[in-house]
C-alpha cells in the first residue's frame, strides 16, 4: 500500500497530502504576518516548485506579484564546479526596493537558491528570502539557510508534490521516498 513504481525504482509514501497541506497553510500564515502591507515579488522556481507555489500562494492574504523563473545548471553538484547553463524569466525582473521571496520545492546543496540570492542582491531589492517545501540540511553547502522551511528531511531522494525522478512522479499528491528493498 502507498507505494509506487517510477522508472526502475519503488517508492513508498513518506509525507501524506494532508500533512503537507497543513504545513503549507502554517507557512502561509507566517509569511502573511511577515509581509503584511509590503510590495512582494514571488519567484517560484520551475519546474519542481509549481505545485507547492500554487498551494502556498492561494493561502496568502496580500496581493503579490508573481514571476516564474527557471535555472538550468550543469556540472558536479558535489564540488564547487557547478555552473548555470541557462535561465528563463530572470532578465525581466524588476526587483529594486521590492521584497523578493524565492519559492523552491527542495533545497539540498543550495546551489540554485544561492545563485539567485546573489544575482538578485546586486539589484538592490528591499529583501530576498527563500521559502522551500523541503530542506536537506545534511546536503546543504550554501551560506544562507532558507528562511521558511516546510519539512527538514534526511538526504534521500524524494518524489511527488512537484518533484520528479527523471521527469516522472511530479503529479503524486504525497511525497515519496525510495523503498528500502529496491529491485
Ligand atoms: N528529489 C527530486 N529532485 C531533487 C531532489 C530530490 O530529492 N533533490 C534535488 N532535486
Ligand atoms: Mg528534477
């Protein structure tokens, strides 16, 4: 029960939809309190953040601006040789004197959010913060931790709620982890 096969691997339910939605609601309440009355630009990172962003944004009680952003990286994530190959949406942004909130599905090494923070900070925003559904502290190699975290998880590979395994599994309502026995 509650297990799925995606490509060559079996996954089992780790966080059920009800638990995710309750946590997203609590994050939204914190964000509502922190950004009340401010001019806020939300930047959900494609592809993975689209479902988390949709749920979070619909629980906000202010009127944010929204721009989806995509950043493709290449290179070894285990070393500092990782590079940005391509981006989408970044050059259109008007961030000066605005509060920017980056919305991520998951932060593990922190490369993408670290790159974005540095890129945006050059353009003198009022603030830059990160809200992520999932955070793997054991994998994190960045300088600044995410300000809003849904769930801290161990360093295993998860799918569902927007997250993919080789482009499959994003539609799953819960979040799944690899089954112990996997053949
Ligand atoms: N699952 C899916 N995509 C990811 C993960 C993960 O655990 N970490 C970074 N990208
Ligand atoms: Mg992926």
